[in-house]
């Protein structure tokens, strides 16, 4: 498996392959994201689009994700993993160090992840530091 960052200028060309995976993740976003808003943010450089592809040709996309960089008033920068969806998670969860390397190269000192509780089993090097509580109003 390989992790690829999709350049903003080719977002439209690859959207048919990555969009369905992001749509599944959007269903769990409680309305904070839509596939349309994700696409627009990637195209304007406000978010990063990632594809996880198989090593073997024709390099089929098996997962896709959306990240963003957050700059805090203290000067600390973090990468937020906002959306991530796909198939064969066990096979591509091992690519997280590649994503973290990219974050470090882009000045990040932290990685945050919006995730459902079950992801804790796969992301064993991450720990719960906060709870997100929501209420529809």
C-alpha cells in the first residue's frame, strides 16, 4: 500500500476514485463536512486530500482521507485528520507514520484525529486526551 497526497490542481481528475470513500466518512461527521465542501477546500489549498492505493498495477484506490493544518495562537501547529474511509483498514493503518512524517515536514508538533471509538484499537500509539461532546440544537 502507498499513501499519496493529491495535488489540489488534479482534485477533479481523481475525485471519482476518492469521493466514495470520503462520502462514507462524511456520514459520521455530524454535518461538519460534506463531500462538496471537502472538495472545495482541497482545491483552494485549505485541506489536503490523500489516497491510499494498492502497490500492484492498476494501483486501485482502497481508501481516502482529508486533513487540515491548524495554526494556534501559541505558535503550535497541528494536523487534523478530519475524514478517513476505505476498505482493508488493517492493511493501510500502517501508513500513519508516513502521514505523520509529512506533518512534521510541514511544521506540525501534534496530530489530532476525529475518529470513532473503535479506531483506538488500530491507532495504538495515540491516546484519548479529550472527549468531544455534541448536542443537536
